[in-house]
């Protein structure tokens, strides 16, 4: 009996183990399923890297910052300045890298915070800080605009640099000219030290214009930075375009589309022919001394040293509209050394032809010379950019 009981017990024990799948839903099958599941990792396989390394100093504001990930995809990247300003940027389409869409600011400490996930959805992150460089050299940028000034319809914004620009594209991206009427404005390089900005046609009177410089953090040449972040607003005044016809010795003054005067003048005599083309008033200089140094040869009987009234500068090389009290050629022939002379007194009379024209003129007005035997004025000579076709501007 003891032996039979022992055998029965063994058999029952065997039946209980084998029959648990069908007879006991709380038995071994759920335990087996739990054993089959893989535990979720607690450490992400993603590795996030920030360049430059944390604590780096003297970092260039362009091209140095990059965030990347291995064995994962970036989800969030934030780069902030001390004032909380976020640096705009974008994660690449493959999710493996992030880069800023513009320049950083010089002399600024930035904090980077980046997150990524691996294939299992586990997040990894990193934080770092770095500081951008403080420029040792400034490009010496300056222009011909006064804040809130009013200019004629031919005004050209001329931006000049004391140090030659090697990175022209970066400079162009750093300058925006916005017009209240949506006029498109483009820049044209005269040389490595100068870029001028104008629209396709003369400005519309009353247009509000703002030049926005964002050059402080732009590397204009190796180790040289633009040095200026500034907005300069100005307004376009009434229209005045004067046409100087050398063949008739008359200047037609057209204001807001209507001719308001026909002024007799004398222009450059043979050998000193006045430039053809459109010139823009650069400066209202009033009484100005003019000499023949560098213009005429000693002993040529063409030397002069004069103080003239109502001087209006048109070119860098010294072409003016000015008062003339000594010439009998005004309205009759061409007898000057290239300037456009209008009748005046020696001291300058406000009621003279020169005085009236001076009073009606502002910087940015256009003076166009036609039918001279001289060459067309070069675009870099003063504000001569209107002589460049828009397609070449």
C-alpha cells in the first residue's frame, strides 16, 4: 500500500506540471511570456556631440558650431545667449546633425542644450557652453546716410570700408535695404572697399527707407569684422532731375514731373569736357576753394585758384555745379575746366541763377549731362551708379 501510494503521488505530480497550460490559466504560461520579454534599456545608445567643446573660447561666429548624434536622431537643440535669445537653426533631414542658419554674435557666451533618442526610444542629452571671439580688427565701415535725413530721388547708399573686403557674399547678406513701398534694392561692388545700393529706377518721392546693417559679427576678411549693427532710416523728398544740355547751354530743371526752370550755363571747354551721364548731388558745399592742382600743367595759362559760391559737388574728382561771376561764356559757349557754371556774384547772391538752384537742391538730386564731347562718368566717381544698367548692377 505504501508503495502504491508513492507511485500515485509521483503520477499526480507529473500530471499537474504537464496539464497547467489548459487547466490553470494563472500557472506557468504567463511566467514563460514574461521571461520572453526583453527589458527596456535604461541608458540610451545615442551619443550627442557639440562642437566646439564645452568651455571653448575665441570661437568664430560663423561655421564653428555644430551638434551631431551617433546611434540616434536629434529631437531638440537649443542654443541661447545670456539674454535668452535663441539662435535659429535646423536639424538635418536625416536627423543626424544641427547647424545655425546664421552667424552667432561676437563676444558672447552661448549655452547649448541638445536631446536625441535611440532606436529604442531612449533619450540622451548633453549641455555645454562656449564663448565667441572678440574681434581684434574692425573693417571701418561707414556710409553717406544721416539718420532721419531727407534725400533726392537719385540717392545711392554708398558703404565704404577702411580695410578691403574679401568675403563679399557675407557682407551682402549682412546689409538689408527696406523701402516702405516694397522697392527692390540691390548692391553693386565698385571695388573691394566699396559697395553701393540703389533700386532699378529713381526712388518714388515720400518713400521711407531703412538701411539695416548686421555686420558686427561678419568676418569681412580673415581676422577682420564688420563692426556695426545699426538701423539707419531716411526719407525720399520731392523729385528734382536736371538735364544739362551742353549743345544748347541750357539746364532744364524738372521738379515733380514739371519743368520749373531753364538755366543758362557754361560747361567744360575742349580738353576739359564735362562728363556725360547721370550724376547725383553728393554734397552741398557752399563757398568752396577750387584750384588747378593736378588738372592743368604749370605755365599752360589754364591755372586757377578761386573761391566760388554755391558749390554743389557731383563727383569725387571735382565736378561741381557752382556760381560763376567772371565768365562771359554762360549761355553762349563752353569755357570751364569741367564744372557747370551758373551766373552769380563773387560773394554769391541768393537771387542769382546759381543761388536759386542751390536753394532748390538737396543731396540725392540728379544732374544728367547730355551732348558733351566728354566720356560718360564712371559709376565709382561719386554716385555715378545710375549709369550702370540694372542687369549689370
